[in-house]
């Protein structure tokens, strides 16, 4: 190899090695972090849900839709929190729902297992089963009374079918 070739070969080799190393270094930063099951569930639930014309409400299998026609339930929360909030509007005077409160996932590792409304609050804590399917939320729970009004009017098995 001539001295001129050696002169050009070494810098060229250095540039090639540097380009390869930089190319590999950049590959590791393209990983997408998948959201946790809790984050996915929170994203599905965060919304204003209403009975409206497409929804329904039953107590022990008896329709209460007329009483809840304009009812809305707003679930809200931020990823990273352990407690989330809710508000209700247009609920009848006798209702198993307070006007507002907090909720948590029953099990953050399995958020589909349900939510707990007003955890640790005597007479208001309720475990709620839920299913989200597209723009529809179905929640069901047994309300044993306390809290809102005369329990003989609101105690029982409730099912709310709500839409966004």
C-alpha cells in the first residue's frame, strides 16, 4: 500500500466505524412503551357518560329509565394517581349516587376486575363491576343503602347502561 493510500484509508476507516456506531446507538431509542392495563382502563373510563335515549337503568330488573333519562356520570383521573374522581348530574332525589366523590380500581394489576366508589366512606363505599364496549359503559352494583336517602327506595341490584 502506498503512503497516499494509508493517508486516506485511516480517516476513511474512522468515519465508517463512527457511522456504524452511531447507527447502532440510535436503534435502542425507538422502543415504544406500552401503556399499563391500568392506564388503558383509565383511558376507556375517562369520559362523561349519560343515559340518554340509548341507555338504560334498572333496579332489581325494573326499569328506572324515566327517573334517570338525563342522568350523567363523569369519570375522571390522571395516569399516576391512585385515586380518581366522579361527578353526577340530573340524578333523582332518591338515588344510590352521591353528587360527587372518588373511586379507585379494585385491583390495579387487573383493573377490569372492577372499581370501588368512595373507598373507606361508610355507607357510600360500593364495589362496581363495569364493562366498556366502544362508546358504551355498563356498570352494575348492589346498593345496600345509607348515604343518599331512604334506603328502601334505592337498595338493590342496579344496572346502568350509559353512552358517551
